C-alpha cells in the first residue's frame, strides 16, 4: 500500500467521501465521459456504488455509511484503474444500463448508450400501433441491448438481431440468455441484411457505425478503447447507413418504420439528401442524430438512395 492510498484510507470513510474524492480525481485527470454517465460526479457515484455492491439509486441517507477498510481499498483500486487505463467504466464493472435493463458488456462491444432507449420505452409511439407489431429487426446489434429492450417492450413480437462481428454476437447471446429471451430473440451473423431469412418487419431499428474516419482518429481514449468496427463508417461516416436505407425497402412491412441513429453524421446525411423528409427525433433525456422514415418514404426515395450508394 502506497502512502497516498494509506492517507485516503484513514481520512475518507463514508460512501459520500469516496464519491466526492473520485469525482475530484476524475476531473483532475481530465477523463472523458459519455458512456452512460455525463459528468465526473455521476461516473464516480456509479463506480463507487457498483464496487460496494449497492444499487445506483441508493437512498441519500445511506451515503453517510462508513465503509470497511477492504471496501475503501476496493474503491480506491477501481478509481485508479479508471484513471490509468482510460477505459469506459462499464468495461471495469462489466455492466451497463440501457432502457432500465442491465446488460453484460466487455471490450468486444460498444457500451450501450443510444438515445433510442427512450423510443423503445415509449414503444415507438405515435409512429406505430404497438398492437400491430409482430416482427422487429435490430441491425448492428452489438451487445443486443436494443433487441432485448424491444423484446421487453413488445412481448408478443419476434425480434431478430444482426451483427457482422462474431465477438459482438457472443456478448449478445450472453445477454439474451441473461434475460431468458431465447424464445423471442434470434441472433444472426450477417453483413446487414445479406444472410437474413426473407421476411418483412414492422420495425427496423439500427445504431450502425457512423463515424467518419477523420473524426474517429480524434476521439478521446475512452472511445478508442471500444472496438473500431463499432464506429467506422467510412470517409463520410455513411457507408453502412446508405446500405441500410437501400435494403430496408425489401424488409419493411407496408406500415413499417425505419429508425437509424447516425449521430455526428446527421448533417452530412441531410445535406446528401436535401429533399428527403427525414424526421429527426427529439429526446427528453438528451441525444440527437436519430431519424425515422416510414416504409412509404423508404420506398419513394429508394432509387435516390441506390444512386448515392453506387
């Protein structure tokens, strides 16, 4: 035990003490957030509480609880790891929260954080009749969080989850098993739609790689710790997005909807298709760069999308 650690052990005692200390250390170290937490204080609370096996919504009164020496050392260790390794906290805890659900995550997948969670919790209202949803497709599923959240939101629907990464699908399958949804969620190894069975979906939702190469090269270490494949969308960021726009026409039901997160490439996409009426969704909890198109619009502009792809 080094002197600094020894000092902390003897001068800090409560949960609140360690959350405050961790937040200060994170700020001092200029860490980057955005993987489920937005501030140093939020991330400090999440890491400290997880390390001492307490819920993230622990009642305020319990923050004055005095930690044991072993708990204090465990907290110090994980805080120092977060600073030294510059990995998202979820990779240290092996856990992420999405749409109110807990998921296993590791370095094989991006950390779940899409604002699409809010849409799922609202069952995509008012864009679709939830009672008419029979099949849902999650393209570029990663950890499986979107597909699994959709399965909870639409318990009568069948959900297909697609990814090209075998590593990511291994994590998705762990999460499907964790949530006991093997009868409802089917995982496919596929390059987007290429190896899917011929069927049509009421909802196609996707959070694909959409970061332009030049932008990706400038990302902070926390984001560079995630798999490159989950970010890189080619020179403009739209390589996979264009393919989804083209191929979705063959997989949507007549009343179906397509929802795609394009994040920082939203302006590029709208500039490429100035006449396409993308509906850019708003989120109460923050986030942007997610568009919605009806099946009718996907069909109407199919030739334009195909021309851009070619």
